[in-house]
């Protein structure tokens, strides 16, 4: 609808499914986002250093299947591979909600 009204569409943080865009003949003017894998990796490295390379970690994930959270989780886990003294003891969805805990 925005395209038909000549309104530029700007996507922020989470990419739109390419197949959906193709099917709808939609056009994106711009995408603004970060490298979520790298962000997760940086977070993992930060936590590992704060723990001195040893300890137990529980991960509260975002919404399963959501590109942003999935990429951050992959980056975080990748970073921890370099720290064998850190054990992931739990990993479960929190659906981006902190109030549940």
C-alpha cells in the first residue's frame, strides 16, 4: 500500500522476507540495521571476559524464528566456543519479555 501511494518504505532492524516482497511486488527504499550475529558475538566475548573465562551461563532468548534474536544467539554461542571453561547450563525463549522473570 505504501509503494502504491509513492511512500518510501524503510525497514529497521529486521529484514523483510524476500519471497514475500517479491510476491507483493513491494520495494524497499532503505534498510537500517546492525550485524546481529556480530552483536551477539561481542556480547558473548564480553560475558566470557567478565567471568574470567570460567563459569555457567543461562541464555534467555528472543522469539524463536525471529531473524534478529536467532542471529544474536548464534553469535553469542559462537563466541563462547573460544572459552571452554564456560558452560551453557540453560537456553530458553523469553520472547523479548523481561517482566516474566
